[in-house]
C-alpha cells in the first residue's frame, strides 16, 4: 500500500498586499492503512491540504508523492468525498456508482456487478433505481462513498463528509466508515471540525494552527493498535 509523502509543501494565494501564505512549508508522511484525522479552526488550511493531496490544487512549493510517484492532478486512485455529495441528479443512484467504471471502459456486466456490490456495502442495494434527490442526506453520502469505493482507491480523502448530517445519521455513518476502513485497509485522510470525531475515528490525529496554517500536533490515538 502506497505511502503518501509531502515534502516542504506550502500554499500561498495572491492578494492586494502581495501573496498570503495559508499553508506553511509542511513535511508529512502517511503510511498505507492509516486513518488520519485533521482538525483545526476554520481557515487553518485543512481543505487546502486535502485539495493538494487530491491533486485539485498545486502546491506553491514542495512535492507530494504517492507510492513514489509525484502527484500532478486528480486520479481515481485517490477518492474524494466532500461535505456535499456531488451526485449527478439526472442519473439513478446505480448509474452514479457506475459512472467511474463507465468512463474507464469497464464492460457493462462487470461494472453493473461492481456497482451492486458497492451499493450493498453501503446499505443502498434496495435504492439503486432512485435519483439522488429521492434519498435522505445520509443515503446520499453513502451513495457518494460507494461511487468512490467502486474505483478501488488506495487513498480516500474526506472533507467534513458528515458535517451536514444530523447527529444520529452522523453516528451511523461514522460506525460504517470505521468498519469499512477496518475491512478494506484503505488509507483515509479525514478533515473535521470536531476533535471528538477525530479521536473517535482516527488512528492518528493532526491538529492544525493558523496564520499561517501549519501542523502543530501529530500523535497516534489509542486505535493505533488495531491497524490492519
Ligand atoms: P479550512 O479548511 O481549515 O477552513 P481552507 O483551506 O479552506 O481552511 O482555507 C485556508 C485559508 O486560505 C483561509 O484563510 C482561506 O480564506 C484562504 N483561501 C482558500 N482558498 C483561497 C483562494 N482561492 N484564494 C485566496 N484565499 C483562499
Ligand atoms: P439515513 O439515516 O440514511 O439518513 P433516514 O433515516 O433519513 O436515512 O431515512 C429513513 C427512510 O426514509 C429511508 O428508508 C429512506 O428510504 C426514506 N427516505 C428518505 N428520504 C426520502 C425521499 N426523499 N423519498 C423517499 N424516501 C425517502
């Protein structure tokens, strides 16, 4: 399982008074199978860090490597789940999950079978024919997770994925994600506002500080012992 390595990664945005650094030069190494939670105040650069790892944003300085290969853009091997699920409203839930394999040219019967397997995994096998707007928020986020998992990514990047859900649904999905991680041994980077959520889910917690954004704390949690 590939290791993620950031070396001297920083990010600045241009501004009226010159560039503002929102992420100070950061070194970070994440082993395959870790469940890393990132917490910190609003604006400390959590999303910036995640978007750099996803390949959506280029760092101003430094390099990002996954399994020794430089990250130069997005790749289905790094699945991304945001707070708002970005499902296509004109497709059914099943077609949404099949979308990635369709683009990759996976034959119809195989991608159909894979989509069904992923829908069952997230508990949506009975809702494949619905459109996304016919699902509850929790179900939409499950569909989004199935859509990412169907590509069999090594790394899953999640930016406050349960932030818009009610407390009960959030608790259900936290349990499901934890079980999924344990069964499949994926590497997960999970951004959250909640230190409770970070300690509950992660094998390792990063706390970021602000002005400029930087990692100020990086420690394993008590879950470290059950690393798959
Ligand atoms: P967090 O996810 O921790 O809330 P972000 O990574 O979203 O933090 O943002 C970090 C800082 O970068 C914030 O101060 C934000 O205003 C700034 N920022 C984010 N995107 C841009 C942009 N496109 N242009 C200028 N500043 C930005
Ligand atoms: P979750 O805990 O996954 O968010 P809910 O408890 O909100 O799910 O949903 C309860 C039930 O309501 C589910 O069986 C779901 O199928 C149904 N449901 C939710 N939203 C809709 C909708 N827009 N149309 C039809 N059924 C819905």
